[in-house]
């Protein structure tokens, strides 16, 4: 299974790239995805990972892990889900 991440800029300003998305499996870095262009206000996009995820565990995505993009809400940059084969 490959990861698919949907990003939404819920703010009123453009998020200037590059926008980094860190993908973790069981707390270990699986891959880093990058959006090299700005993401407009209220815009959305979908990224596809290239590293397969196997087995059951916790899969996480963290947008802007280094906090390089100024945001009104820094608390909505990550998600963790449980996956089963």
C-alpha cells in the first residue's frame, strides 16, 4: 500500500513552498514529500507517496514539520491513523 495525503490550506493566505510533508510509520520516517509551489488560500491538493507501507501500525503525516511556514493555526498540521493489512 502506498500513502496518499490530501492537503488543505484552510487559511486566508497563500502558503509559500516548498511545503514538506513527513510520512512516518510506527514513528520512523518513511519518506518526505514536497510541494515546490505555493498553495493558495482555501486550496487543496493530493500527494502520492512512493514507498510501500506493509503490515499493521500507526501511519502519520506531518505537514511543515520544521514550522517554516507562518500559520494562524499550527495545531492542525498532523494526522495519525491506524492501518491494518
